[in-house]
C-alpha cells in the first residue's frame, strides 16, 4: 500500500522526488580524477616530461612541448568554469605542475650557465617557498574551504590584483615562462652568454673521431655538439627583452606573497598565544 502511495505521488525512495534521487546517484558516481580539467592537467604533465627528455639536445622540440604544456594551464581553467568542474584537487594539481616544470627548467639553466647557478637556485627556492607558505597560510588562517586565489584587498592590494584578474595572472605566468624559455634557447644559440659555443674540442694525437669525443649520446660533449648546430638567436633575444620586466615583476610578487603570508601566520600565532594565556608568568617559590 505504501509503495502504491509513493507511485501515485510520483516519488522515489524515502518519499524523495525521482529527479532528486537520480541526481544524487549521478553525483555519487562522479569521478573527480576524470574531470575534463584534470585530464588536461595530466596531459600537461606528460608533455612536460617529454619536453624534459628532449631538453639537453633538442631545443626546438623541447621548447614547443614545454610551451604547449604551459598554455594548457589556461585551458584547464576555462574548462573548469565551462563544465562546472572546479575542484580542490584540480587546483593543487595545477599548482604542483607549474612549480615542478618551472623548477626543472631552472635546474637546466643552472647547469647551462654555471656562473649564474646560485641565481637560478634562488629563484627556485623563492618560487617554492612563496607558494607553499601562501597555501599553508590560506588553509590554516582562512579555513579549509578558502581558495588561495581569494585575497583580501586590505591584506595585499598587489596580490588582490594579481589573483583576481585571470588576464593579469595569465600574462604574468606566460611571460615569466617565456623569459626562461628564451634563456634556454639562447644557451644553444648565443655565444655572448654561452662562450663555450665558440670553443673547439682539441683532438688527441692529431686526430679524433666523433665516437671518441662523444661516447654517450647524453654526455656533456654531446650537448656541446648539439649547441654547435646553432639556432638563430634573434627571436630568443627579442622574447627575453620583452618578457624580462614581467618576469622581474613576477619575482617581486613572489616576495610580497611570501612576506604577507608569513605575517598572516605570525598574526595567527599571536592570537593563539593570547588565547592560551602565553607566556605564563612563573610562580615565585
């Protein structure tokens, strides 16, 4: 009788409308890992890994694959909004991919330009520290549900403008990567910043075969052979000149982000110590 009443009322399980039950089942069957933006994120990782494989010897292939991986960073955001598939997992996947790919490129630049290795090491450290502290401060002080891109203008006007405008964010990130890609290409094409391009390998006993000089295809000698097949340095120099101011601005934003997040955490520590009544006065014996 109860079943008949439910059917007559057009209800499903537990008296809920059939449409609601169907929607709940659909939501339960969703697989976050297979959301379209996350699939794009996986594609970015694959492209980045392939580009790293080609990085020592094949600058054209590497630059193309690395650039496509970076450009897909904007596509996954559009897809997330278009298909209503914005997720916390997608946000952290996106951030980790950005940090790791940039760090890998900077590691190569440190080996290509050993005189400036400490500068590239500093940029890697600043990038990782800035984003980690910012993310940690957002989670601990702003709540687990708050996005790291949601910035209070009273806390930092610069970060507010940087994170709230997708065009500004994309421009800074794209030109930041463009500068490092340009440096990478210049390491294969410009004797001005890579003097080793002008050097020749002396032959022993008057003669030396290619196989004797480059015993392993991924050796340092093989890298020099690849650099000998020079690229034209005009375009990389132009890209480096255009993108350098934005890259410098991006590093300044990283410093601001690190300082602001550190101060936010310090404010939380002070509030917590005050709540606990610390420091407690020592009792006189």
